[in-house]
C-alpha cells in the first residue's frame, strides 16, 4: 500500500498545472495548425491558491506536501477516518463537513477509494457549488465523479478545467466520450501510477 503515492501525486499535480497554464490546450492547437491569439487564452497561476484534498491517505499526503512546498498553497483537507494529529507536519485546515469545502477551493483533488459512500461523491449539486474558475482532478476511481454531471457543468462554462486519469465505464475512455470534446479536459488512461520507479 502506498507504493505508487509519489507517482499518482505527480500526475495529480501535473494535471492541475497543465490545466491552469493551458499547456495541453496550447499543444493541441499548435499541432493542429489552428490560428489563435495567445492573449485570448490566459492561464491561472497556482501560487497561494486554495487546494481541497479529499482523502488524507498516502497519495493525498504527498499531494498536500507538493502544493505546500511548491506554491505555498492553502490546504483544506477532508478525511473522516484519520485522527486530528494526522498531517501534523503539514500546514492545513481540517474540514469536518464537505459542504464547507466545495465553495472554497481553487483546485479540488480527489484521493479516496471507491465505495458505496463515495459513488458520485462529486455530483451535479457539488459541481454547482465549486467556483466557476475551479479545477477538478480525479486520480482515484472513475465512479467517484459523475461524468454526465461534469460534462453538463463544463458545457455550461462552469469550471476552468478537469483532469481525469480514471473513468467510469471503459479505461481508456472511448474517443466518442462527451468529455473528450471539451478542450479544457485532460484525459489519461488510469496511468497515474505507471512510472519506471513504481514498477521497479
């Protein structure tokens, strides 16, 4: 347990950075030969942002450390199964009720197991509470995020972007998946733990 925590944390952070600075989006436009004015595609800086981490286990811990050390981010953490001294060495605010977390975060990073309790934990009602410019990253399990609700939310212009390493039905998702039509979605094939170091 926890052997891939660094790899998954790297992927979660990488997705958020790529979305905030539109790295993947710029790359796609340049490769396609699309004409564009870079000033029409302003990014967001990560420095000092508020990061919501759902799940304070092995991966969530590493994600929190990376955001704190790299960006002096404010960390909001939720996990009903760890004690109050957990993460004592990481500056953070412990959230007791997820309803208090959703509207405050600039980045929402999901790191919980899939259980009946976490099925569609991030649903239409939750997405509506997130900031319009928030970024969602799911590197945990697909069915934790309601993909239909996420698509509807993003089609309506709510959320700055979403990075998804995990998917509900098929991994990798079919090319016809609605979320793949959105330029501010980054899709990977449940590969967050796939590094040479993890395999060794």
